[in-house]
């Protein structure tokens, strides 16, 4: 064997181990819980003790399911356990690491083969007498293969005794997992080990490594093949299989699998020269003759044909999968095959006929959805989730498609619904952009947005069929269902685009390398790309509006003002997805059910002024959001706007200014424990989050206590250091405790701090600023210097607009014109500056309910739904009359228009409106109409002329003039009583009693009191009959 080949073998081993530290996966679950045990190594014995559940990357969990196929990745299999190992810092198999920093390169040249004397000697160095108890390291032991992975070194070590135990269990493990054959990890022979020591050309795949990236020569309209090959080559599990040398064939020159295996070797050989796929193309033509020829082909057709040929030629285990005789154990079915459930329900007897069919990909229609009569029932989809929602929606089969019911044995109309019974490891979605009809053939160019993270749970059979507990009996799996894989979240790995028309065009691909590096593959050209380039790409053919920025569109729910009941969210959240939202920014404040030492500051407190959620209700909110595909980002205040905590006597001493409850003192020793406790409870309640917003805005009182004054005076940068040090302390705590979380802060306190100060504090390493600006176009002001400063400090930036709560602290109905203008100006701003940012994350659509904890209520959420729907659509498509009318029609504005400026409305009338809470919105408009009439009469000349305060005090009034006022006051009081009753009734189904009492007491009662006073005064003056 040649040295280069041996070096490539080393690469297979090293890459598959070490790339885990960085590499994302095409279909991965963001987090995964495994119940595990910990092991303490003492002398020559291994003692188990019960431990807590740990969270691990789902890529590793997915791979563990197939650990006999991928032994080099099996350290997190179901047989793995974490180990607390007290190790010698300079032990033979451990690279020393005494300071924080990137993991060192593994010492390949010092790692002998298992059969050598050096290996035997080295393995003995793990015995107890040589363990240094000062260094605690976490390792994982695969009890099936005897491999040990040190997480600190990022490398495998090998122990002779564990290896011997594992080898004795291999056969039984393979049988218990229903595998007809099992695979062993690559073990270098003495010759191979010696070659590796002499030629350590590649020791470790680092984060910025481009190994595995190679261009592909276009052989003449073969771009369709090139992009599919790029996607397959970078499919992690497929890569691991082929790099493990598992395929052996007596006819390699005619075998497609052999050629694919050869391609993997070439891609990961370290060479960067473009490859020519003439042999692969010839073999595809041989086995799939319908693709033969140099004319343009469809990438999707090539993808399916390639999987089919590989499926037929891969060495499959002789044992078929027990639950599905059509599903085999070949590597293609292991990775790409899922189960599609079809339920046909008879309309006469409700009998259900269920079939489950395997699938490799899901083809999604993009045209308008048709009703049973053939008419369009809804517009075209605008997102991948829209497409999936339509795909799994129940469809009525009319009289022309009657089927014979197996239950009642008659031909009846029926409904049919497709759902996901079992998800594949790699989920592939095909957008059907090429439309063929008897009239014309065309390409559908509607833009379809797709997320970086996708949760398929809402489309599973047990969810879509309304039986959320079908797989559980008393909390336990039934029918052998493996509940360990109930987490159905996927990560975007590859996107294939088609540019051009149906007749002619060009295919390109985006692929993800390592954890978050993206590259564009355009035949032989490989260029770096940003995530926003991927998410705003043509998505296999559709052209996106040039207005969309970032992958996140979060709707801010400021719950501290007027938290809706959970039932309201059940109606609202599905609509947010259809309007273009991808997630929620949840600001719980005192509506959150804090417990233990924080119990009295949240909804568990004793205050009757608090409207909040129980633990069950809060969990239900998160579940609804997850079912609707909305990612949740919690917001917990940690610096300013701390009134909900600092108003309590227990925390009063933490105020920066004793009689101001807004800002917390960063120098008080009790501050950090309090903030940590708030964060711990919030994060533990949101186990699947990727981001945490820690507020830190509007810290109006800073550096005013005696300790802070001294700290600021002794600091090089003064008060800015107080702010930055507090934020950094919190951010560092979050990163150390929850390393998977990214931290967001509001940006207003950063605007006045010099770029040098920001860089000297390394603030850009820890937090991502969210730039908030709510002004309309006329006075929108974000200077170029601010963008330059932020882009020089922060690699990731967010924006924040507003759909309500930004046009006045006591506004009742949003001024939609203002918010549209703000969004249009933001889009212009981002078109100029977003390309300067390494990654523009996305946008938050804020909806403030109060300006601070004690402020009066702003617009109630139901009144702002039209504004929110319009703002989301404007962000995606810009503002136009067509967009406005489309949103208005969706919301039910048919009999009367959707105004972009507040229009007081008279008493509610029967309406076609159909957005959640519309009766409350109409009631508030009625209130505005009544308030206008109230002000007109109270400030009228009739009162100021004939019944001013001096006249009343001196009984100097004219009864003839006053008699005309009594009927007016009486009529207004009757209408106000009707208005109050209507609003109370409509609000009770959405809001809690304390909030309703506050709103009525703030807005209705003052007018009622004034009218009753005026009426009483008028009647008294009439009785006095102008006596003086």
C-alpha cells in the first residue's frame, strides 16, 4: 500500500473523529437527552454511579443509532457513558492543555497500533497510580467498541482491557440491533502505524479547514449532476460510511458504489484541483438509461436515480427491517428512507384505511391550493412550512373519486390525509417548480423561504391526526416505539438552486462545511457564502424579493403588560407562520412562574395585580409555538427595567438609586447571584433555545452609588466600563454554563461608547447587539458611523422594528402608516449596510405593552394584529396596494377597508373579520369613537358658556340652556354602559381579570365619573332655578 493511501486512511479516522467538534449535519436535532451514567476510575476498577441527564448534539445521537455501521463515531451510542477521568497531564495519549483555548492537534505520530508493544505499554499508562487528581477530564467510553474519547483533547485513546471486553460483545450487539453484519473500527497494523508516524501529513481537521471541498468540471450540461454530487459528498453519515472502506466489490470498474467510494477518497484526499466525473456519468447512464445523453436534465430526477442505483448495489444486510419488509438495511435506506402514512376516512361510516409507504424525498406543490370543486381555495405558499402544512392537510375526495370502503363495503366519498409516520435521518424536499399542462409548460418562480432549523413534529402522524398521546401509555412507549427519537428537529445542510427558465438554466448548490461554514458550488468554482446568501437564494428556482434580510423574523410578545390567555395563542401562532414569522421573542417578566427564592416576583407571587401563567400554561405556550414551527427566544432583564424585581422589599437594596426601582447596581455583591438565578430558571424552562436576550437597555441610572462612583473614577474608561463589565460578567456566565447559547442585548447603551472601548472589552466576542429604531422615514436616524462601529466590533447583528407600542405610551390602536414607514426605511437601511456585517441574524418585530413596569397600557395585542400582519408582509415583499389588499382580505376586511391610520368606529356591527380577538379590536375602535363624542361635549362651548366652574360655584346658571345638556349626558352614559359591558365580555375570553380591571379603570371609569358628575351638577343647577 502506498504511503499516500495510508495517509488517507489516517485522514478518515482523524477527520471523522475531530470534525464532530465543528461539523453541522444535514439533518440534525439541535439537542438530545440521553439518560446516562457517570464512571469514576479508581485503581483498576470501574464503579458506576447514578448521574443526571446530559444534553448532546443530535448528530451524534442519530449516528449512535447506526453505530455498527459507523464505529468511528460510536462513542455516543446507546452503550456510551461519560467518564470523569483524573489523568496525567503528560500521559502518552493525552495532549496537555493547561490553559483555555482550542484543542491541540492529536499526536498521530505518537499513537502506535493496537497490536504493537508500544500500544500495550501506552495503555498501561492509564492505571490509577499515574493519575493526577488535579486535572478532571470528561471522556466518553463506547462499551461496544472499547474506544475512549477525551473531550478536552478532542481525540481517541485506546485501552486494552476495554477493547477486549468490547470485542467479546460485538456479535451479540449486532444481533440485538437486527444487523446481519457488524463493522469494526479501523485498526492500523504495525506497518500502517509506522507509516503514519513517519508521514503525519494531516493530523487534525480545524475549524477553518476546507478539506472535502473540490470543484467539479462541467462535461456539458452536467451541472445537475455536479450539484447533487456535492450534496451527497457532504452528507455526514454517507461520508462516514464510504470513508470507512465498508464496500468491497469484485467488479469495481462497473460498480457505481465503488465509483462513489472513490469519489469520497478523492474529495477528502487534501487536493483542491477540480474533479472530472466522466466515469460516474457513464455508470449512471449504464444503470439509468433514461438519463443518458448530454441534454439538460432535472437535478431531482438525477438525485432519485442515484439513490436508486446505490440502493440496488450497496451491500445490504440479509435481515430486512422487522416492521417494514420493504425497507432494507443498506446505507441508502438507513439514511434517506422515511415512512409516509396515508389515512383515507370514509364519509359514511368514518372507517379508516391506513397505508404506510417508504419515501426518499417529499415533493411539494407550489401552485394555489384547489378545493374539491376545483377552484382555488388559498393562495400559493410562501415558505417551506406552508408547503408542508398543505402537504399534510386533509383533502376531500369528491364524488368523481369514490372508493370502496373496506368497512361498509360501499363506494363512498372520503377524505385523504398524508402525514409522516417515520422520519428519515436525511430529509430531502423537492419544490415542484416545473409545471406542465395542456396549455403551457412554465416554471413557477414564487420565492419559498426555508429556515436554518426545521421542526417536523407538527407534521407527524400522531400530531396531525389529533392524537398527541398515541405513542404513550402512562408515560411509557407502546408498540415498541422508540421515544428516544421523538425529537424531530433538522438542520439545513444543502440547498440546490436552479437559475433560468424551464427550457434552459443552470444548477448551483450551497453546502455546509464544518459547523457553520457555507460554500457555493458552481461547477468547478467553490466560493465562500454567508448563511443569509443561502436563505435568500433562489431555493431551487424561485427568486426572492430583494428586501429580505436575515433568517430570523421574531415577533416580540411583551407579556408584562397584558398577557393573553393560552387559548388566544392557539389561534394566533399558526397565523404568524403564514405571515412570515419564524419565531417569538418572549418577554415574560412577572408573568413567568418563577419558583424557590424568586417565587414571589412572578406569577406564583401573592400580588393580586399580577396576571400570569402557571407552569402548565407556560409549558403549553412553548408547546404551541413548537408545533407551529416558531423558535422561542426568551428575554430576561438583567440591568435596566428591573422594576418587577426591585419593587420588592427583599431586593430594594440592589437599586442603583434607592428611590428609583429601574436600574440594578452592578457593584452590589447580591446582584450577580440574583441575575444568575433569573437566567437559570428561564433557560432551564426553555430547553431547546439557541438564543437568550438579556435586555441591558435604558440603564438610565448608572454609576451613582458610592461604590460605582469609585469604580468609575478608577477605571480607564469611566462609566462605560461599569456597563460593559456587568454585561460581560453575565455573558461569560451564560457561555460557561450554557455554551450552546448565543446572547443578545439591546444596542442603545452601546451607541455612545467608543469603538476602542468596545474592542478593548472584547464585547463582540460575547454578545450580539439588536439595533432598535422605531421612527418613520421622516425622522429615522441611524448614522453611518454607528454601522461602521458595530461592524468593526460585532460579527453578528440584529434589527428591531415595531408593530405596536412605539407611537405613544397610552396609544390605543396602532398607527399602521407609521409602522409601515419604519419598516420601509429599515429595509433601505439594511440594503446599504447589511452586507458590511459578517452575518445579519434577522429582525424582531417589537410589540410593547408598557413603556415600563408602572406605565399605563399601550395597544392591546388584538388591536395590533392587522399592523403585525402588514409589517411582516412588508418586510418580505415591500409595501404596495396589492400587498395591503392581500393582507386585508386575509383578515376579513371586506365590508369596510383596513385603514393605515386609526379610524374611530361606531358601535360594533356584524363583521366578516376573522383574525383572533377582532371583537376586542372593534370594541376599542368603538371606545375611540365614544371618546371623541365625550370630549366634544365636555369641551363644548355650551358647557364653557353656560356651566363653567365659576357659574356652578355661584349658582349663576340658566336652566333653559342646561336642560338641553341632560339628555346628552344620559345618552352618553347609556352608550358608555353598553361599551363597558361589551368590552368586559369580549376581553374575558382573552385576558385575565386584573388586566381587564386595569384597562376599564384607566379608560372607561374616568369618563363615566365625569359624565355622572356633569349630569348631577346640571340637574342640581336646574333645581336651584337660577337662585343667587
